[in-house]
């Protein structure tokens, strides 16, 4: 018969107990004092409202309203262009675009997840634009985006990072 030292039994039992308390792969761990819980329904709605306000401001040609969806130190990472940092630079970027086109943007968040005051939204968009210059070509694009948002003290959410890219071949994304 195998003799197990008595000091090993409590250690083995403790290891078994700790492993039994761990969540299974893919299972969510309940919130505790050191880990904020999942976002409330009001937060999810507020995040979607931020995307909606962005699309509404774009359709109105309101670059300042569109930029208000971003934090003052936000990062915008458009395709085929350098990163833009700060609300002022973001407003200038979108302002140039809105000066050239009357646009309609449909933004759909396919997944929204977060904890505490930090969240991400992953989704897709469709953009159609009419050139404001006489004889200008219309614009159509569709693609995907990833946003990182932060909850503000008033309960609204603003983009901290916004990255998007086209699903169309480079020559077709005009």
C-alpha cells in the first residue's frame, strides 16, 4: 500500500478546491469587488446611441456634432491614412469629408461588450455619398469597424479609439 505523507493531503485538497472554483473555458466569472460586472442594458443602449448620434451628425453635415462623439484625446484610425489624435483633428478630418460629400451612414453594432467604464463595439457600416461639387462622382463604401468607448460621468459613452476599414477592393472604394 502506498503511503502519502500527511502534509501532502491538505495541499492536494486545496489544489482540487481551487481548480473546482475556477470558471470553465468560455464561462463568465461573476463580478466581484476586484472585477466590475457586465454592462447594464442602459449602457448598451447608450453605446448604440453614440453610434446613432454619429450617423445623424454625418447626415446633417455637422462635423462638430460628429466629433462630439469622441473623447478629447481620442484616436481615429481611418484606412489608408495616418492615425488622427484628438477631437480637434478628428473634427477637421470629418469636416473635410463632409465638405466634399452629403452622406448617409448606416452603423450597426454587431457585438457590444464591456466592463465598468470601458467597452468595445464591433460592427459594420454602409456609407453612400453624393459629391457636393458639380460633376463629382458618387461614393459608396461598406465595411467593418471596431470602437473602444469610455463611459462619461453623465452616463454617455464616447469613442476613445475608432478604427474602420472597407470590405471593397481598394479600387472600388471610391
